[in-house]
């Protein structure tokens, strides 16, 4: 596989097949680009070798995509006159006019940017204290600040765009936010108890993380172990579709929790065609998963430095290779699996870098990539990314036992992209808005809503499941989701059978975690219990 | 915390801080500010940063005109950049009634030396191509109106206070007063008691509750007003745009975000949770006036309150029932504009112990005497002024 001639679009893949739509053309900064219907703008541009989409506000550093799931805003571009479009979640269309949001050259702006880079205001908020003297200082500074402000032009009038449909209200017993394994399971078990359920996800298909996973999952047979991730997603998706009392709302992002158990959401129908959806329910399950942590190193914002999930989305969903030769930071399961997936897609992996003295992920995953000849450099860290405009290499160094880089151990590695796979953090904003008590539990990945064994948070009627309740895995997400769905249902209807079933699931979770590898999770779950 | 202060100021918002700063500057002795949460946690950092004198009552226009002058030099005076931008303010009217108000106000403002102008439709289109001409019947523009960053103004005053020795007590809630005869002798707080000879009530929308603890009845009513910002765009909008209906407000910050707000109804809960109905109503109304806004994304929203009086004008000066208890509240949505001048005038009154002519019309006694000011740009008619009103809840805000 490693020998295949490089072409950005994956044609043959041992596991996945990519159905590309009609061939179309669009424009980037006036240049004609070929794409296929169904591709995102980011993906099509990436395939055409374009990595920089915008630049940073203050220092005008080049920016490319990072997360590929609409969470980080580093892929903004102007599309058909509309500024600040997240190109990683916008599908390309015939004739689209996409423009990078690089600022027009202005002498004043460049001077200020240069002055800022030299540390004109060394302290945060320094401009409040420095720009006070003399009648000329502020008027001049104000002009400079205005010249630098903002991303993108205020949108041009475009009469053909911007259809906003009347808002819609959904009312029922249970809203589940997040259509990953946890959310789907919660919806299914709520529906089994006869509840009227809405299952909401921002993507155009259900499955969450599973959609991107090509490997056979671990865990117990009952919870789909041995099946490939994306296939588990499809099985669950089909099951959800078989319930008439589950309304699935796709392409729908929940943006806020409001008093009175109301959620505000936006459903995307087409580019610049959106609908507001208000969701009101007696019970809610938040199963919004997690997002990726980043790592601090020099040039970590260079286009080509991407989140592991971003690379997976580009490669396993869009079918586009992230580059020719990648460097992976982090040898946990995600990093190791990603290395293997890159090899599957015909991409070379220069090395996997791990700061810990040992590999964090499962032994089998590590063995698989070592067999394929990929070095895993433990007790190593990345010091900086190299390259102008996009990644051309990296400097790594060995760490001593106090985690300091050993002088003289620096070495340059070649690579044209870098994947940051240093762990996930539970996504907690919605439960936080709902008033759920949060707690910092490092064993579970960071801030988590406090929750009991029935997955209820400190706010009665609000439940969580999956990675939102602690970074773990698919089988536990499924079990947690089932428990949350049943708990929500049992608080509304009486059902002895369901109560028994729920106790069985709780026991199954305990058994599942009853092994040395899950010691950390057990500890974390104890800490996250309400007092 | 001090056991004894010359003056205690209740409320660490822009008004309380301005009063405290001007008091120590005049050398009245020890000044202590008591703030329930953090400085600026009330309306002072939740507003839309507009500074204007386009009012409908002579007293308010005069006051605002003076405040605008102080804002001009505030950065230099306080040694802290408040990011002041003189971009003007445009008031918009859609209905014939609103248009009439604008026309009447412009005449009055001109008479008082404020150079507001009515823009004709041609001028409007040329200068503000972003606005929807079909929705606008009349527009008045004052190029000397301005905006400043609300956080910066709060920080500027609080740093100056600190420098001059004002004691700033945060997370210190006023719980009651020790009143003897017609005077407050001490203020009871969650952190103990402070003896004092004078007290200023600058507790924003909570002023009515605070006043009641001293046996003083204020007529003020809470009007919920919420705000939002979009993602930042390249800078293009210097003026603040205010539609009389609401009021609805929109301008751009120096980061490039469009910041806007809308007052949307009586709410005695005084909670600071933002609402979905604001997001929906604001977007609908703002897009009507400013069609291209439909391509902008709302990034954050927040809630606050206007502290509205029956005549839409502030309550300034000593209470009738308790003579050493000075009011600095009831700003009815204009407290950011008026804070600098109110601080100055009130400090003068407190220090000298006698009234200034420009402040007298705002004395609390005007409501009993029936000498109302009648400000037609304030949303007074949106509130119920019946005598049997629910008690404002005294619980702390949740956000
Ligand atoms: C590389 C990799 C390999 C893995 N390998 C394994 C393995 O071998 N075995 C295993 O058991 N586990 C594995 N996992 C872990 C497993 O995938 C996760 O633990 C599991 O997917 C968590 O499920 P979830 O439902 O909590 O979250 P997710 O699957 O992340 O689903 C959350 C969903 O909610 C949506 N969402 C979030 N916010 C909103 C919002 N505001 N509005 C609408 N929708 C929203 C998201 O878009 C997403 O679709 C792996 C994970 C990764 C990244
Ligand atoms: C959305 C919105 C937009 C606005 N736009 C504008 C505008 O463009 N221009 C303009 O001029 N004005 C505007 N305003 C109005 C302006 O913000 C207020 O009039 C002004 O901030 C009032 O300041 P303040 O210091 O009196 O009140 P606040 O800032 O509310 O301060 C009162 C303080 O008192 C404290 N407090 C309350 N009770 C107690 C207690 N018991 N003990 C101790 N402390 C207590 C509170 O915590 C609070 O910090 C707007 C307001 C809102 C909400
Ligand atoms: S939002 Fe598009 S890459 Fe993160």
C-alpha cells in the first residue's frame, strides 16, 4: 500500500468504498477547481493542494482546517459573498465562488502586525494602559485597530441567498442530543418505554465517532465487539429508524439550553438555508461526545497540523488523503488506530511520538503498526512544526524523567502533515448551561457533569451518557445510553421489567470495567458521583 | 473591610464607581463601595456601549451633553484607554408616531445646542447602504454621539478608585440598614457592618430592593433587555444605530463584532439567564432593518435589565424619607451615557451638602410632587405602573 502512486483522492481502500457524486467545478480565489458533489469545500480544496484558507486576526498567520467537524473555526472562507463560512461542514456546489479571507494589503495593518509580533503590548490588555497619552496616539491607534479588526467582509447583498424558514417547535417526552452510540442507545431505550423521542445530531448521518472508524471494535460481543466501527453505527442507525416514536433530526445543531427545558437548535437545509427548531421536552439526555485536546508547541497553528479526528474525517468520510507522510503526536488508542488507518489509506507514517515512557493504547494496536514498520518514539515530544505556509517537517526531542527536553536530542523529521492525538475532553457546555453541577475529574478526561449510577445529573430530569460522562469507549457509551434512556422513561412511566433491565445494564457496566485497564475509569466514576 | 466610612456606595457598576471616584477626588474622606458580585456584574457590562444625547426631555439632553464632554477626556483623566469612538448615533423611526417623536426631539436638541439632524431618504441611503429603506420613515443623526468599551470604562473607574484609596468590596451584599430617625447610621452586609454618615444607592435594577431595606419607596420597574454579538467582521460601522421601537440597538466593536440589544418586556424575576425568545425576536427585527445581518452568526447572548422610572429619567439625589440616603438609579436604559456626569454632580451635592440646579429636577421627591420629566425615548409605556406590583425577588442572580 505504501508504494501506491500519490493521488489525494482515495480510489481503492481495503475496507471502505467511496461513492463520489457528479464531477463539478468551483472557484477558489478565481482559480477553477475540480470537485465531486458530496465533498465539503475543505476536502475539495485539500485535494487540490490548497491548505491555507484564512489568516489569524492579530499576527496574520496562515490558517488551515483543524477539526473538520465545524468546531474550531480555523477553516473560515468567504463563499458566494458570505463571510466566515465553515468550509469543513459546507458542501461544495457547481460554480461556487470561494475566497480565502486573507486581508488586503495595507501598510498600516502590516506595520501594526509587525509591531505586535515584536511585543508592542507585552501584557494582556496592555493597550488599555499604553494608548492613553497625547491627543494623537489614540486617533492613530484607533485607525490601526480598525484596519485590523475582524475576519472577512460584512456580507455583500446577495438576493438569491439567505432563505430563512419559519421556526418549528417539537414537543415531547424526551430529547436526546447527540447521535453517537450513547445517544442512539438512549433514544432506543426511551422509545421502548413508549416515550415520544427526538434524537438530534448535527451531522447528516447518525453514528457519531463510529462513522469514522474502520477497525473491529473491542469489548464484549453483546455490544458489537468484533464489528467494524462504521458498521456498528449503521446497525444502530437502522434500529433507530424502525421506531415510529423516534423523530431523528439530522443536520441539526443544538446551540443552547434555555429556562423551561427548552433547547434552541438550527437545522441546516442547504447553504444559507436554515431553520430554527425549538425543542421542549420533559426529559433530556445529553450525549454530545467529546472534542479533541490540542498541544502547545511552536507553529502548532500551521496549516497541516490537524486534530486526529479531523484527519479521520477527511480520510475515512471524505475519502481524501491528508498528505503523503504524516507524523502522529500521541500513542494512545486514537493515535495508534489513526496510524493504522493512514496506512490503510496508502499514506506513509513517519513516526508516532509519545511523551510517556510507554505506549498508552492497547498492545495489539501498537503491535500492528510496529509490524508495518512505523517507529513509536516514547519519551519524546514535538518542539515545533517546520514550514512556510504549511507543514514541511517537525523537530522532536527526547524527554528526561522530569519531562524536560534533553538538550542535544533534537532531531528533524520529515512530514507534510501532523496529527495531534493527545486525548479528548468531555463536551459539557449544554449540561453546564442547564445548571448541572460540574466536577474536574482528570481520570474521565476533565470537566464532567456530576452523575449517579442511573446517569442522572444534579438537575432532576437531565441525564448524560457516553463520552460526555467521561472519555471511555463505544460499549460503555451504549450501556450508559441505555441506562440514561431507561432512567428518563422510568421517571415518567412505571415498568417493573424495565427497572430490572436497567439494573442488569448497571451490573454489566460494572463487570465491563472490572479489569486492571479500567482502574482509572472506576476511580473517576467514583469521584463523579454526587455526594 | 472598613468598620467606618464617610460614604458607602452600594453597587459596583459604572454609576457607583463613577460616584465613588468623584467623591474621593473631592476629598470627602473614606469611601467604601459594596458590590454583591464582581465589579460591573450588573447592566454596566451588559449594555451596547452607546453614548448619546438624543433624548426628548430638556433635563436629560443637558445632562447627556455634559456627560459626552467628560467622555471625550475620560481616557486622559483616568489614565486608562476606554476605547472611545466618536462615530455618531442614528435614531430610526418606522411608524408615523415614532417619526413625530424624532422630529420633535431634533427641534428641542437643536435649541439646546446639540447638532442633531434629520436625514432625508437620499442621504440615508448614501451614508447607510446597509439599512432597509422600506422600513424606515425617519432618521436622526448626531455626529457627536459616540461609543466606548463598557468593560474598559468599568475598569478605568475602578483602577482610578483603587489608586485614590477607595475601598472596593466585592462579593459583599447589602442586607439591611441601621436607621435612626431620618438617617442611616450603618449598612449591614453579608460581611459585617459599616458605620457611615452618608449612603449612595447605585444598585441598578436592584435599587428598589435596596431602598426598601431603608424604608424608602422607589417607583422603579425592571424591564428586561438582552444583548448579543456576532462573529467579528472587518470594521465598517462607526455609528450606533438605535431603533425607537424597543429600543433596538446595533453597532460594531473594535474587534469587529456587531453588538446589539433589545429591551423586551417587564420581568420581576430579575434572573440573568438569556432567553431564546430574545434571540428569535432580535434576529427577526434586526434583519428587517439591516437585511444583510441574516448572513451573520449570533455568537453569544446575555441578559440584563433597564431600571425604568415612570418618566423614563433617572432618580438622583437624597431620598425624602431618609435624608442621608442618596439615589443614583432609575437610568431607564441610559446609565452608561450618564454615569460620568452623574458621578460628578452627585459628588458635588454630597460633598457640599446642597443641591445643584442641574440635579434638582431629578430628585426623588418629583414623583410625589407630580413634577415628572417625561422622556419620550424611554420604554415607559411597556411597563405596568399599577400600585399592586409583585415584590421583586431578592434572590441573587443565577448567572
Ligand atoms: C480513533 C478512535 C478509535 C476508537 N476506538 C474504539 C474501540 O476500538 N472500541 C471502543 O469501544 N471505542 C473506541 N473509540 C471510542 C468511541 O468511539 C467513543 O467512546 C464513542 O463513540 C462515544 O460515544 P458518544 O455517543 O458518547 O459520542 P460520539 O460518538 O462522539 O457522538 C456524539 C455526537 O453528538 C453530536 N453533537 C455534539 N454536540 C452537538 C450539538 N450541540 N448538537 C447536535 N449534535 C451534537 C456529535 O456531532 C456526534 O455525532 C474510539 C474513538 C476514536 C476517536
Ligand atoms: C442590553 C442593554 C443595553 C443597554 N444599552 C445602553 C446604551 O447603549 N447606552 C446607555 O447609556 N445605557 C445602556 N444600557 C443601560 C446601562 O447599562 C445601565 O443604565 C447602566 O449600566 C447602569 O449602571 P449602574 O451602575 O447603575 O447599574 P449596574 O451596572 O446594574 O450596577 C448595580 C450593581 O449593584 C449591585 N448590587 C445589587 N444589589 C446589591 C446589594 N444588595 N448589595 C450590594 N450590591 C448590590 C449589582 O450586583 C450591580 O453590580 C443598556 C442596558 C442593557 C441591559
Ligand atoms: S471548524 Fe472547520 S476545521 Fe474546525
